[in-house]
């Protein structure tokens, strides 16, 4: 499960746009958009902010961040070993 997809699912279910989320959370929309589009990574601070806003749990976002990083590292090392 990818955290980007899950964030979008939750926002859609709650009827909250990315722009509204960013405005109400006080975060930069282009920055958040880069996270959703995979150009930036989520960080623990954002995970906590999302939880405080009612968008999932910080622990879940943290677990998904770690899973993604481990996947990328395994993929990188698999390529290097070939």
C-alpha cells in the first residue's frame, strides 16, 4: 500500500480538496503536491500534521514511509548486484 494513494482516497472520501487541506493545515500546496506526485517524500512532521487534521494515523504514515524506503533500497541494491 502506498501512502500517496491512501491520502488521496481519504481526502476523496471526506470530500476535502488538496488545496483546502493545505490551506487549513498551513502547508505549502506545491510542496504537498510534489509529495502526492512522488517527487518529494513524506516526512514525520507531515505525518503528524495529517493525523491532527483527521487524515489517517501518523504511525500508519510512518510505517508506509519506511516500507517505501525499504522497497527502494532493495530495488537499488538488487540492480547494483547484477
